[in-house]
């Protein structure tokens, strides 16, 4: 094989084992960092650390955490380093991007209206990256060997669970028998001998605390499956979010017909609010989109209640995707960070609909 071919083969990307889990941890840390920072500052009146000319902005703490997230995997080889780095990276990027309003305005305006949509867009792009990595196939010939080496690094610190230990032995045996590269086959045979010598009886292995926690959390959801209770629960959630989407259009379109008390209730807002006069065109687009999404969500809820589960879940998924990717950008502009809770509920509902549709197809 010529040098150019060897370099091309060696430079192929190999997806890290459990990469999607580390990205998911980063996403959770990122969202928690921004949400809790905004909540804390709002409750405490936006205090400043420093005096006189000094002001230690939290973007500096974010940069420090990002630097730590980069250093930890460069210095340490333990497997626990990766989730730790993911947490640090998520917290750091959240603290960093929370102050984006200061970086894009001449007046260093932390409350610049476009800051919230920018942060939300960055979060959505990270979700797209997570979905891509989750579905990204391992086309490299050395992918299985990379994964086996990762498991062996874990084996150096802790005994493997029985299923994982058996899978590692099976992968190494397959590589040793089928690899076209003799060096890889020799390495796999040596590693297989090491793993077998290091093997621990199943009874002596720990139960796996994280695995038990996942099972305890997911078991009730799995038990629901395509049950009537789960379908009704999804319908109620879609109905509630649909009515919430119709609140603003109703308060505007029916302002002359509604009693003053109801009009005041529909006009209630929480947190920092940007007046519609600041961007009238965007506000009109927002009202139209909220009206469309609200009606779609109500229709999907009624379809689910009418036992037309396939159509209802599909329509609900489309409506939630439209809301999450389009409507919420405008909501974050006008309602700022007060819409975080609603967005979180929408993500949960969309995940529930995806799970429900998969259960329908497999049943």
C-alpha cells in the first residue's frame, strides 16, 4: 500500500463509543446553565461581582470551565473524564453564550432582544449535531477495534458487566478472524487473551448503578407503550400547549368581544417582555404562526382522543417541530427567557410522540 493510501485510511473519522451520550450530557448542562443563570440573576436583581471599574462577568467563569473541559481529557485517561468534560463544556458554553447580547451590541446590552433567539438557535444546532452523531454510521474498518480498546481502558479500572464483557470478547474474536490487516488481527488476539485472563465471574460483578437508575426511570414509560393512558396523557399535553399557543392570538383578535377580566388574564406575561411596537412585523408573523400551530395541536389532540392514534401523533409531531424550530424563535424574542418552561414541555411531548409512534409501528 502506497503512503498516500495509508494516510487516507488512517485519517478517516471514527465515532467515539458513547459519543451521543456525552453530547446529550452537554446539552443538558448547557440548557441548565443558561436557565439557572437567568433565573438567579432575575431573582437577585442582576448583581455584579467587583467594585469600581472592575466587573467580573460570568462569561469569564464560562471561559474558565471551557478551558477545564479541554484540559481534563488531555491530561487524564480515565473513562469518567469524558462525562466530566461534557458537563464542564455544557456549563461553560452556557455561561459564555448567555452574555452574547454584550458582544453583538456597541452598548454592551445584556438584555438585547435578539440575544435569547441567538442562544436558542445555538441550542437547536447542537441538538441537530446530537441527532446526526446518534445516527452516524461507523464506516471505518477499525471502528470495532477502537470500541474494543475503549472497553479495555474501562476494564483496567473496573470489571465489566457480564453483557459488556461478552460483547467485548465477541468483537475481539470477530476482528481476529475477519480483519484483512494482519497487525490488527494479531492485536485483537492479544487483547482477547488479556480480556479472558482478566475475566470476572458474573456473580462478582457490580450491578451497575447507572444502569439500574435508567431501568427504574424507563420501566414506567416502557410499560405505558401504546396504552390508552399514554395516548390520553399525550392528548392532554397537546391540548394544553395548543391552548397556550392560542392565548396571544385570542387576546388580540377577540379584544373587542372579550370581557375585561378575561382579556386581562389572556394578556398576562411573566419575566422580561419586549413590546410588540418594537418589531410590529415580527409580532404579526408570530401571531399567525401561533394561531396555525395552536390549531394543529388542538386537532392532533382530538385525533388522539378519537383513537386515530397514527394521524394524531403524526400531526402533533409536525406541529411541535414547527413550534420548536420557528415559533419559539419569535417567542424568545418577545417573551425572552420566560418561555423556557414551555419549550421544555414541548421537547418532552415531542419525545413522547416519537416513542408512541415507534410503539405503534412495532405492535
